C-alpha cells in the first residue's frame, strides 16, 4: 500500500534527513510493507528489485559458509536502509537478509532509487553516509567476534538491538542469538546467565528484558561505542554539508504522481460529486500531468536564466582574455580582459578583426594557425606579438584555440607570455 495518513516514513533516519522537496518527490514511490519475524527478504546473490527503509522492523545481514554455519555481519533498522549494493552500482546482495524483529518498512523500486541517486542530490549523500556507517559496523563486528569474549559480544548485540527498537523488551531465542554471533548455544546460555545474575537483563523462554542499560554498556567492549559514535558523527555532518539540489521528477513515475495528486485534490473537494466515467478521469489525469510539466518547465527556465547570468559573470570578469572570431576573423565576442588587451571598445568589436592587432611579422603565423583551427586540424598553440596600444608596448602572447561544433567560429584563449612565465 502507498503512504496514507498516520504512517510515518520519516521515522527512518535517512528519509527524515531528506530536504522537503526531495522527500516530496520520492514520497509517491514509497510503499509501506509489513514483515513477520524470521522472513527472508533476500538470499545471497539475489537481484535487488527493491530498496527498503525500515521504520519499526530490524533486518539482519547474514553471511553463510558452505557447511551451513552462519554469522550476522551487521543489522539495520530505522537508522538506515537495505540495498546499499544499488548505491554502490551493484544489482545483487552478497548477504542473506532476514527479518530479526517484525515490523514495517517503506520500499522503493530499484530503478526509481537509482534514478534518484543519479540526480546527485541529498539522497545519494545520505545513502553513501549510511553505507560508510554500515561498513564501520561490519568491520567492528569482525574485530569483536575475533578478539572479545562471548559476554562482550552479547552485550554489544543487545545494545545494537535496543537502539533500533522502542522499549527494552524483545523476543528472540538463545539459539537464534548464537547463530547470529557464530558461537555455540551453550556459550550464549552461560553469558546470558551471568548478565541476568548481575541484574542487567532478565531472560525467560525466548523473551529478553534489559533492566540496566547503563550496566550493559559498562560490561560491553568498545565496539558498540565506536560504531554508535561513527553513526552520530556521520549523520551530524549531513545537515550542514548537504547541497541544495532540485532535480526534475522521475518521468517514469509521472503518471503515478499525477494520479496521486488528482486523488488528493478530489479528497479535498467537499460536497462535489466526481464523474466516475473513465474518459473524464483520463482527461483530468492528463491535465494534472500537463500542470506538472509546466511547473518543471518554469523551474527549468528560471534555473537556466540563473546559470546564464552566473556564467556570464565568470566569462566577463575572467583574468584571461577570451575571443570568439567568425571565419573572416571578425571579433564576435570578447570579454573585458580581451578588450583591454587589444585596446578596443566592446561596443565597436563588430568592426574589428583580430588580425588588425597582430604585428606584421607575426601575421603569417597567426593566419596559418587560424585557418588550421577552422579546418578542424589539431593545433597546440601559437605564439605571436600584438602591436602596441596606448596602454602598453608590443606584447608577446600565446593563443590556444578550438573550433565550435558547427565549424563556423574560432574560440581563442589569449595569454600574456610574460605573466604565464612568472606563474
């Protein structure tokens, strides 16, 4: 089912950190799904059809050996997402992903997620941030399983589980914990008994209650604190460093968005009987689609105007001289540095040929270079001498040039050789 009133996709940390415009674009593609405990989401090597953003459920990422033994390499809940292979350019998962705690998650189709990631906005940054945090968790779990006692591993696992759920109780058997940690069941039984004797937890027939979280943290190794600190550090960075970005909505889901917007508009129209005829419905949907296209087109125009003004300033006030010449060598466009270099007024540049400012001794070399550029021949550069102006003596310069896509204009960069030598 799609997002409805009362559901909260922002209970997921990644979705909650998205700017409002990006979340609203993604919201129509989010689908709420429920999972029972023990359900297998993906098997190792399976193609990822969806990415998942958990809100109340918890997933375990489990690696398995050929002999059937397993170990949990990481867990993810409302703090992250399932499907980082899509973020990193892959299509399959290397782990079996199992529901450790029953609950809900929002899923989005893989192709929609990849399209959103390609826009280079906040979702990609947040997904990569979580990927880094997940890799830190995997690395620390490897260290913990190799170097620390079963008691410390159990404390670490219980604390991670608490962070991803509400309350201090959860249902899980000692055998399940042993399989996740890759240790013998007897070792978990003994460790749980010691924690219960210390008053930290209470365990009975597959139900765990944490009575003293602070005591549990004191008994745990440094692995839990390291991973938690890394999560907090990475997600603290996103609010300050995420660039504002607005991309065009995914055209593949435009119809779905128009349907959703029409449905919302109809629900807000009180006392109006809507004609159920299919033709009228189609016309209304197409009208909404057109309105959405117009909204994005207007935004594109505004963005193009802004970019044009920005790059015009960059071109005009660049410290290097830029020229655009037509096939006859007449100056079509010149920036401020170029006009100063030749001692001309830009209002009169249409009357000026660049060659008129070249010393006679350098003119044959420039002419040959100019004709070679227009013909599309590869040219490195050309060193010439410009005639003196009222502001400067004769000047030795280097020209680098290229022809435009139509082969009708020569675009040149002119550099003062003396200044280039000093640089």
